[in-house]
C-alpha cells in the first residue's frame, strides 16, 4: 500500500480539528461560521466513510505514524475495522447534529464558540477511537470533556452551568483514574503503544501493577459510558445541554467507554474473565435501573437520558458475554442506538421549542403534540425502534443480541447456561418496560388534551426544524428493512477483534508510516 494512503487514517481527526480553528476566526460572521462548520463536518464524515470502506474491502488496517516515528516510539493512528467503524458512526450522527443545530432556535447555538466547540467535540471523539497510543487517548478524552462541559455551560437552560460542573468534576475523577492507569502500565511495561502493550502484557501477566491498571481503566470507561453506579452525572448533563449537544452526548459520546471496553476485553487484557463478568452484571443493573428511571421521570429529555443507561447496559452485556456472535450484536447495537437516541432527543428538543414554556417537562408538553402531527409520526416510529419493534433497526439489534445469548447458552454447561438465561429473562422484561414508557410518553404528548397552566398559553407556531430527527428515523427504518450490509460489517468487525495478534502485527510492522 502506498505511503500517502496512510494519511487517510488521520483525516477524520485532522479535518474537524483544523476546521474548528478556522471557525474560531469566523466569529464575526455567524452564518459563514455555521456554513463552514457544517461543510467541514460533511467532509469529515466523507473521509471516515471512505476510510471504513477501504479498510473493510482490503481487509488490512491503515496505520499512520505521527512525525514518521516508527511504532512503538511515536504516536500511532490506527484505522482497523473497529476504530474505522466507530469513527464513521460518530461522524455520521454528528452530521445530523450539525443539521439540527442549523435549524435550532436556541440562543446557545448562536454563541460565537458553539460551532468551534462542536467541531472540537467530534475531533476528540474521532481521535479517541482512532488513536493507537493510550496516552493520546487521554488527551482526546480531555478534549471531549472540555468541549462538552463548555457547550453545556452555555445552554439556555438555567441548570446548564450546574450540570456542566457535575460532568467536569466526575470526568476529572475519571481522568485521574485513566492517568494513574497509564502510569502503572508504563512503569510495568515501558510502553504506551496499545499494540506493543498488548504484546508485552500477553508475554508477562504477573506485573504487580497490572490488576490496579485494569481496575482503573475499567472505572474510567464505566464513567464515560455511564455504567451504573457511575451514571449519576448523566441525566442532569443530558437534560440541561442544548438539544443538538445532548443528542450527541447521549448517543455517541457515551460510546467512547464502550469502545474502551471492546479494546480492553479483546486486545489489552483478554484474559481478565472477571471483567467480562462485571460487565454483564453491571449491564443488567443498568438495564433495570435505567428502565425504571425512565418510567418514573416527568421530563421527556430526562426519560431518554435514563433510557441510555438501559441501552448501554444491553451493549455491555454483549461485550461481557464475549462470544463472536455477541460481540457482533454489541457492535450492531452500538451503531443503531446512536441513530435512534439522537433522533429521539432531537425530537424532544423540537417539541420543547414549540411548547408555551421552553421545557421538555410532561406537564407542559401534555397535548401539545396535537399541533405537530408529523412529529407524532416520527416519534411513533422512533419509539418502535427504541423498544425493538419490527421493522426497525432496533429490532435487529435486540434480536441479534438475544440470539447470541441463546446460542452461547446452548453451547455451555448447566451452570453457565443459568448465567446466560437469567440475563436473557431480564433483557426481555426490560424491553417490555421500554415499550411501556415510550408509548406512555406518546400518549401524554399526542393523545391527552392540551390544558396549559395559564389560560393565555399557546403552542408556538414554529420551533426547531424537525428535518434532522425525521431523516434519522427514516434511516432507522431503512436499516431495519435492509439490515444485511450492516450485520455483515458488524460480524466482520467481531471476527477482526478475535485476532489481536493481527492488530499487533499491523502496527508494529510499520516503519515511517509505510505498511509493508
């Protein structure tokens, strides 16, 4: 492969990062700044989609060595099938996030730093997925934290600064855990390149600081993916953020933790069986707690924030089971959930923007849906996708996860079979609970009579644009009807994860950025 082709691996990070700097210079021309940011986001997504296609069809990862320093001495940008898939997912959803922001009425969207920070957010996420260096992962995580905190602090919601402070504080704790884990690994193995680190851990698993490093990494990724009981920052943060931001935070930002666990359990420490068991147990706890929290809340955006705890729980159960089929199901679930959840949160923002008082509280939204029938159709199909009802992509995700659990149970002994069937039972109950709280919300907003607290209160004739959530729900339906390509991609990604030696060889055989 030609040396210049490896540059494609860094474009999904380089484009939004450099475009953010340019957007900062355009603060005196808001329309030009918004147009530039959206164009940059589309270009970044095109680069990540092209990167994914190239890696998928060639069967070989692209590796770019920063500064032409060979691995493991320099920073490696590694676009294997998992990282390219995750980066493309992130940037696909962000295209719709930018589209929603362009049609939003929030004051925060017109803040001069909004679009630069939004670009920094996607650059940090994409860089976190594509980096092959664990310290560089720390840098990208910090970029995500800083940009996400500021975007929430400038929210129109008066609780935005409080939610941003909570997120920043909890993320600082997670960052300390990640930094101490990095230090422990470097002291033990003398490297921070993930491929080199994986090879050295496989050769010597008796280092005294290794268990501490695993625990600290696990805590970091649990906080990032809002795993119960590390979830307490999530509902407030997502509820108070500007809609365009909360849709990204709840759909793709939490996937950084999912990506971390996929790398841990398949590359860095595949021997840590206790970690897989913990992921299954905590995933089930998140499913139950998130479902009950969503059913008991009185705010539409907060309901979907709690729902994220449950949906991430499904993903972690698949990762914890660790079979090729369950990993493919978890990867597919990750992508489909990103589309569904961003669409539903955008739709919540649209409804709040048309309410007499701008809020997503059910007490205010009750009956307002009668004045937005098209939004009702979008919400109905989006709710079907979230609950896993055919013919949506959510049904494909849950069906594949259930089949992976049944298959694993049938191939196991009696004791292990019980360990699979109990989670499957709880997954089924939680799916029914999702159906209950989603369609209860639908009834409250579209079927109940509109009775405002103040006699002169009226539904606003215009609000945020429903274009972005409408397109996302259409994509969810399309991927439910024609799911085979995405399923095949998820299965191929899972098959790649079963070959950690191939990842190590692909990175460590680099010399000055040239794939041999």
